[in-house]
C-alpha cells in the first residue's frame, strides 16, 4: 500500500526541476560510477593479484555500465507507469 502511494504520486516538471537540478543528477551519476569502478578495480585486483588485469576489467566495466545505464534510462523514459 505504501509503495502504491509512492508510485502513484504525480509530479510535474516544475516540481522535479526545483527538487534537483539536472547538473546535480549528472554529477551524482558520474560520482556513483567512479565509486563503482573503484570497487570493481579493488575486487578484480584481489581476485587476480594483477593490477594490469584489474585495470582492464575496471575500464571495461566503466564503459559497458555507462552504455547500459543510458539505454536503461531511455527505456524507462518510454514507460508511462507511475507518471
């Protein structure tokens, strides 16, 4: 019931615009991706014990997840649910 109330709450562009500016969202997305990539780098290094391999894995992870995130957002923008 609580989730339904949250999901059915409609907001306007004006509400969204004043709640958080797009540049803040972009900064948050980039900072989160950097944190995730550092995590991948550390885990990869622990598992492989080779910094070159860990860096390669983290680099590929960074690029592929940015691409996946873009398409994920585009798909969600086409879904009318809870708007």
